[in-house]
C-alpha cells in the first residue's frame, strides 16, 4: 500500500481548471492518504482543491505560495511540494499541458509519456486499459468531449504518476461525469494509485474515504 502524508501545508493557492479558478488559503493542513480514493468534500476555497493543485503544480505555478514548513512524506521518503509534484498527475483538460502538447492527439501524448518514463507499457496497452474511444484517441485532449477525464488519466498514467488529483467538481459536474469518474477511480485504485477528489457536498460514495475540509 502506498502512503502519502502531508505536514503543515499552509499558504495561498490560486487553483485553476478548465472550469474556472478560485483564490484559496491552506491553513496548516496535515493528513494521510493511502492507496485508493479520498474524497475532499467542501467549497472550492475550503482547501481541498488548493491542496490538490499545490501537489500537482508546485514548482511550475508562481501563484502557489506555501510556508517553508510544508512537507510531504511518500512511502517513507521526505519531499518538498516542488520536489513531489513530478509524481502527481492533474486531471484537467488543459492545465499542466504545454501549448505544443495541446496540439497533439491523446494517442501521441500517451506514446511520448511512455517513452519519456521508460515504461514497459505500450500505447495500445494503456488505450485498452482506459477503454478510450477509437475516434477520440486521435484528437487533441480538448476535443475529446466528456471523455477528457479518462483520456487525461491515461496520459498521466503513461507518464508514471503515483498520485492523481482532480480539480474541484460541483455536485452537478459529479453527476454529469459520474460514469467516467467511477471508472477512472476504480481503475487507478486497482493499479495501486492514490486519488484525491475535491468535490461539493454529495452523497457518500461506497468504498471511498471521505474528509470534510470546510472546517
């Protein structure tokens, strides 16, 4: 089982996604996450989204200002947020992708990520694992419709990421994307990954750990 521990995460974060952005504050967050899905329930500025964004984008986004005491322990090894970010995949339609990558097809991105990671997986293996649509896999990520979460998860999986973070989702978005979200989370859990899902108030989801972050 993989174990991620967060210590004293405090600071200002401006989390962004293709749905929008929000200014948020992290207030001395400490917590432990294990293999599987952890649901961070709260408002968009409550801290769950800020934590996910800081985990994935520290070191690349200058609008993440964390206290120097913020630390991460992953499977017994200590990291700063910036050091750990390369291990984290952010499941958004655009954020975290270069302008060049946004022009590539999903299949091309999977192939390039596998090559860079030196992975034993093939592109067809990953495409089959995530059950990507035959036509949409040959489009840029922005043109994959409501399958973009699934496609981005496949890209980040190909890159060898260990932790997968979603942007904040409202109850309505959770309902609209529910089939894809359930599929992705179940698959990543089977692959021994850690998944963090910041959402609005919703029904309890069986088998997932829940943490209320509204304070």
